[in-house]
C-alpha cells in the first residue's frame, strides 16, 4: 500500500505513533492503525507485539509505514512498556504519540499529534477527581518520587491525575520517559496486571505512576492546558478510546455500542482493501452478526468475565 510518511494535511509529518498489545489486542491494534490510514494519516507507526501470530503481524505490516518491535513475554501488562517503546530507536521524528491499541482515530487527527509547546505533555486530565487521588496515596507518590528520583515537590502540582490512553510529547523528554520506566520497575509488582487493587496508590499501574511523576517530579513537563484529542476542539476529529471490557472485537457491551459506527467503518475498509476476509474476522466484528451482539450486550460483561475465568482455570490445569 502507498504509505510514504511524507506529506499530509498539516505539512511535514513530525510524529511517530506508538502502540502495543499482546495477542488479545492484535485486532485492536489493527483497527487502530487502519483507522489512521483510512483517514489519510500517514505517520510512521511502531507496534510493540507480544506473542502475535505471523498472520497478525502480516496484516498490520500491510498497512504500510509500520515497524514491529517484538516484546519479550513478561508477566507485567503490556502498558508498562509504553515509555520504553516511546524512546526506542525506531522513533525518528521530533514528536512521539502514544495511542492505546483499544482505540481508533475518527477523522484526520494529524493536528492533535503534535503539541503546541515542546515543554509540555499533551494528556487528558480527569475533569473530576478519581477516588484513588487521596491524601494518603499522594503521600506515597511523593515519598516514592523522592526516594527513586532524588527530589520531589512539596505539594502536588495538580488537583487531579491524568488518563493515559493518548499522550503526545516531544522526544527531548527522553530522560523523563526513562524516569517513568524506572519508577514503574521500582514501585509496581513484577506480575502486575492492568489494574491493581482498587484504591491502592498505583491502582491504574502505568497511568498512576505517570501521574505520580507529573504531580511530584520537579523536572517533569507541565501538562498542556488544552487537551484537544478527545473531540473538545472538533467533534469530527478525535481519538476514541474503547474503555471497559470486553473490547469491541471481543464482544459488545451496552457502553461500547456507541462505537459501532467507528468500528464498522474501519472493518469495511479493511475488507475492501483485502487486508482481511470476512471469515477471518472475530465474531464481534462480522457485519452479519451485529443484531445478535446488540441483543446480548447488556449481559456481555458477565459472559466475558465467565469466559476469561474459564480460560484462566484451563491454563492452570495445564500447569
Ligand atoms: Mn486502553
């Protein structure tokens, strides 16, 4: 496919998009990169893959301008690799954008892929205060930042924490991104999954650790005042984050039904380009089964939990 990362609607391309996923997120990653190419975004992409099949890799590479970085099998969730991938040698542009593989671009979002100020990090702040942002947890954040980075602000710079599925930052912040990696290695358990015990200081793993640095590390970049990639600046151009489980390529739930148009357009594009055939699609993405998925959406979270529990038990039995 013709995908030379040279010119697009906003001139020269200055940003590399970085994402990652284990095998369960290979479809999500494909949808994410397809949504870029479909909307004319020719930015280079680096995908961290953990345990993908050759077929899964072949599909995403066929979108053009994609580099795969194989991730070693690790008991930590893939999200802990965000800063490592953002600083890897395959990122050759002045800016880097992290985009979660459970998300998609709606419209041409090129404009949001570069910050307005090199000294700032563009990331969404919670508009309300999340329940884990307590004085007790902030004290732990401060203590850990001081212990590991050598210094900490007396008080948190912010009244709330960040949400990290989409981040834009200049690559001059390499040391800061490395500090994020180091901090995660120090404060998160070695087998951490995506979410820790509710209410604990690092409840949202990588996101909480990033939050602790932005709040307490004196040398951290400031958070950009206006976060525009969520549709606040333009309702036709935004990054849609498929929060909550199951994900749209697994099963649809009542919350995710609103993303159906975004996902089905991308699936139709993939079919049209011959990158996938209908029989290769997971059930939840097959156009003909939509009415079934919509009907069972209200119970999907429980069905999904049951499926995952069964898988885990089978894996344990196999040793
Ligand atoms: Mn996500």
